[in-house]
């Protein structure tokens, strides 16, 4: 894409009152637009990053046998009353509204109830199970305070998966597969090294739920890390008993700040019993379906990546989620050679942001650092004299002069 | 995809109270799920059709130079007060809610205000214009009655594009290009023959807005068609004066029922003046930006297609939007040959729904007709004796026996 055609421009500063580093950088670089606290629009660059993250998550959900669907934002009150989650005293993050005839409706902050109700159409026998479904859905949550940029939004994009199983063994086997898929996702987006499966508080059915926590100085949670085992315990459930139950030693645990990037939860038979989702097993016995729920905040993940991968100059995207593979910048007087290079790189299946604007080299470099594409290719009168371009990784200060004829090969090796 | 793995099953009947043919068929076939009147979830088959439609629309929007983004559902009251569209007396389809601190918020039924406000960050000079942006966004509209299935929803998917131009000439030129792009979209989804550019009531700025109306017995609108000219006049603006102004003859006009599938609208400078979006022209003069707005109801379009293309047995998808290219059905005892064929067809880049379930031939045929994939490939003991399969178009009762070795070639020619 030509940078001159991008309608967004980099901004000198984020709006006043925007405290979070992730939002400040993303706003200044033109990825997002702040509508109000906790409510952000995603501009062309931001939508590209969300798309990259969604593709990775979708691939892993499909590999688990997940079927994608999309439920609705508008929710029926009666359904949530059956599971005792309608009342604001039980759930304090509802946005509610009403139909013209006065019927109260809710705006979805989660979808267990709605999908479970729907499954009554499709689940009768053990032969219909297991079923795994997922969606990318905009959730609305009426947070009292929303000061963390896109880390905790009032409106945000979430991937939620739901598993419906005949019994706990079948559920547990899938749950373990889902843990592995989640770890793979965090690995693929560049957070693998710093993300840990974390034991957190469970519910009526299970002692623990599981969170995926990424170490972060700005994190809201405190976790106790058994680094060599790649697991952690959330402070909320940390007791001597839990430590020994998990086969860990207190002295091996390291207290760190962390940000939750995913969670998985076992609802057991509760929701199915409340909503009436039963199946007939192979002996003709009627049983409730076992429900699991698996969430990743997609837009939150984008924010975590910016918190983790940025410096004083701007964002530093991991390759897998960068809006473009390459940032091609021309600061020389020759237009034909960089124009041709732009075409060649695209023909070789690289996505390229091409800065051919009439602007100073300094402006172009600053914009490039702010936007954070992992590799920069610079064309100048000086590099062209040597029939070369200069390449530079966003993570490094080192530049390298590469003959144009060797460029593709060199980039492929990076 | 294996049909046995699809969690949806065809249903004998739609929920009671569902009057619209589009929703009845789509629910029974497993494309959508009804949450409440005018609120439908999209299940795996339905999401595939939406995806096909979105791809076609996206390609045409990109070809117009459109940049994709995604705005928010939550809307600030102040913004809509500035354009006098907040009050329920002015706009009677708002869903409203409030933040924890009591601040009123709206749920978006359109996005002119929000995008125009945002553009103040990015538009200062004539050099920044024109700008074309679009999104696929879930809109909420608090319709008093919602009885038309997915044709008129309280929650629905819309593509809305917005153009920002320096003057009316530039605006008009783009507007004309957008008309052509819209006609191309309706052509590509299979509605070309029956869809007409229709003159409808304008606003403060223009005498007319333009609708795209598809002839339909169940349509809500009445239009007067000049068939050979491929244009129509909405009943709401039909006068002798308008007829002659458009160079048409009253005697050539044909009264037909129609459904609106798209509309385009010129806001002129109104919104920019109300919200303060100005630019400096090449002579240094400050001027308001000219706004156009261009909508297509994506989920509505899916409903229109079902209304247009269905029979007593079920849906008949146009090839371009069908959830799968081919419906492969095995009713014979041999599993290896159809399994291999399934793989071969996929290797040849056809998307295939493969019915290898343990079910009667009658059930499989009925399901296939209901789901409505344009081409069915049947494998039976009888066809295999002739080293053949039987192909049948959903639109026809004729079957054709084709040697397996000639199948790919034959399908490609269809």
C-alpha cells in the first residue's frame, strides 16, 4: 500500500487523558481512534493487525475441530434469569436497553447462555456430541473504570469457544487439547516465552480455572511463577495447600506482575441443567451436557503486544502480526527504481507499506519507527550509487547495505 | 466439509411465529438461529454465505479506493445532538443505554456522525482529500415491528461506505462510480437482472437519493420501472414533474413491488458544518467537506437472495454466494470411491459438502434440496457400475450420468 493513500496520519500526541501506553502509541501511529474511555475504533492499520491475530486464532480453533458461527449482541432477559446472571447485583457489567414495547434486553458480555439455549435444537443424542463452536464477537462490558486502553474495553473483540461434551473424561481430554492450542497461539503471536498457564479460582464445579498470563510490568494481576515448569499460580488462590497439590515448592515461586491474555473455564453440567440441555446416552439415559468455555480477547491481545514490544520511538510488531511485512522508504530523487522494487516485492508475496511521500527523511524515519513494521528497506541516492538498498530491523540500530539483486534472497533468510 | 461433522441439522419446521419465507428456510436448513424477532445468529453455513457476499462487496469497495476500518457500536450522545439526530422524536430506532456513572450512550444504527468527527484528526488540507472509507458493522435498530426475517432486523450486518470530497464535482464523479460498483455487486450476487437504480426522496441538499431496488412479490416498496432504461422511481417521489425531469414517459412505467438492497445518499456539507469538519483549499480558503454515504445490508441481501431463489423444497443459491460449490452425496455401499472423490474435488479447489451420513437416500435428497447448493453429485451402487456419478443442478430436475474420469472437466464447463 502507498503510505500517501492511507487516510490516517501519525499524530504528535494522543488525546489528553489517555494514560495507557498501548493506546497512546496505537492512536499516534494511526491504528485506533478513541471514541470514549474503553471504546476504540480500528482504523485500516489496526484492522490489519486484528486480521492477522484472528487468522492465527482461527487456524488453531479449526485445528481443534471448532466450527465458526456468530451469535448476537441483543440478549433475552429470560435466558439469563434462568442462570441467575441477569440481575446487576450478580453481574455488574451489563449494558441494558429495551425494545419499543418496553421489553428489557441485554447487550452481550458473554455467550454461554445463548449458545447453550440454541444447542437444544441440535443436541438430542450422544451421537450429536461432542460439539465445538467458536466466534469472533464484539462484546460490550460496562466497566466502571476503563483506563487501560485496549487492554480492558467497554467494547472489544473476543474469540470465545464453547465445548459440549457427553462426560467429564471427554471434556477433560478436549480441555487439555485447548490448553495446548492456546499456548501455540501465544507462541505464534510472539508471546510464547513470557506467557504461562496459570491456576486461578474455579467455580461451583472445579477447584481451578486456567488463565494464560503474560508477564508485564503494567499487568493488573500478580502471579507466582514456577518458571522451569512453565506454570504459575494466581495470587487469588495461592495457599501452601495449593502449592503442594500442584507439586511445586514455595521457594521456587517467583512473584511477577502479569496480564491475562486468555482463560478457559469448566462449567460442568450447571448451565445445561439450568437451561435444559440434555442428551440421551448410549444406554438410553438422559443426562446434562458438559460445557467448557474458552476465551481470548483479540483486541486486548493487540494491546498486550504493544505493551510488550515497543520503545520510546514507537511500536515493534512481531513479524506474525505486523500490518505489513516490509516498510519501503524512498528518500532519494530516483522514483523509478523504488517504484519497481515496490512492485517486485509484492509480486514475491510480501505485503509492503511504501513511503514515497514528499516529506523529509527525518519525518519518514520517525513515522516508520512509530508504526513499527519489523523490517525497513531504505532507498536513497547514496544506496543507489552502490546499486543497493539499506535494510534495518526495527529491533536493531544496525543497518546493512544489500545489492538490489540480492534483496529478495536476503529478506527470505531473515 | 463432512456433513456429519456439521453441528446443525435440518429442522422439520421453523419456530412458530416466524412468518418470513427467508427466515423459515434459513432456519430449517441450519443457516441461522432466531434469538427474538429481528435478531438472528449466523451458524456455520450462514457465516459462509455472509463471507461470500462480504468478499464480493469488499473487492468492489477496494476497487473504488475504499479503505476498510471498523467503528464502534457505543456512541456519544453529544455528537448526535450536534446533528439533531439523538432525540427519539427525530430518530425513532435508537437503542440507548448508560454508563455506570449515568452518562447516556447510544448503540449505533449508522456511523456518519462518528466517522465525520474522527476525520477531524486526519483532514486539514485539500491534499488530504478525497477519502473513502468503509466497514462491515453490526447495526442495532430498534424497529417497532420486525416480521420480515433477516430482511429488516433489529441487529444486522451492514456495509457502509463514506466519501469525503473537496467539492460537488469531485463528489458527483465518485457517486457515479459508486452507482456502477453497486450495480456490479448486485450482478455478481445474482440479482443483476431484477435490480434497478431507483430515484427516491432526497434530503436538504439534493432532490433525490438513490436506492437499488430488487423486484420481489414480498417487497415492502412500490416502484415504477422503466425497464428498458434500467431505472425506476420510488412511489414516494412519483409525480408528473419528476417523470418528465428524468426523461421518462408515464406510459412506459410499470408498477412493481420491490425490496431495497442498497442506497446511496448525498449529505452535502451539512454534517461537516454541524460537526466542524473543514479543510483549506488550494487558495487557502476554509471550506466544509462534502459527505456521501453508501449502504448495503449484507445480511438483508442474503435474505433477498433466499426470497428470490427458492422453491417448495428449499433454497437455490446463486453459485457466487453458495456456502459450498458442490454437494457430494453417497447413497451406495462403496465408501472408498466417494471418499477419494471428495479429496480429489477439494484438491481441484472446489469447496465440497460431503454427505456420507448413515441416512436414507430420501433424507439426503431432501436435505440437499433444502440447503440449496447449486450442484449435486450423487454416488450410488448403480452409478458406480457404470464407473460414473450422477450430477444434477439444483435448478433442474434433469440428471446426467458422467464418467468419474470426466467429472472435473464437466463441472468446470458448467
